[in-house]
């Protein structure tokens, strides 16, 4: 199933998350892994948007 979400909590139970930036995949991983690494997903989670 493909899910497009604006609320990050919607993605908590996904097996794999793909993060796109300008039409390209820039990050992949689990919810926990993406929060732990630097990048767009973590920035959105912590309220820091670039």
C-alpha cells in the first residue's frame, strides 16, 4: 500500500518510508531510523524546516 501523509504520526507503523525532495528520494528507512538521522524527516519531526 502507498500512503502519502502530511502528519508524521500517520507513518509510525509503516515498514519502510521514502522521503522525497524535489521529486527524488533523499531518505529511506523506518520511522525510528529516520528520526534518529539528520535529514528532512528528522527536521520535520523536530519542527525544523529548511
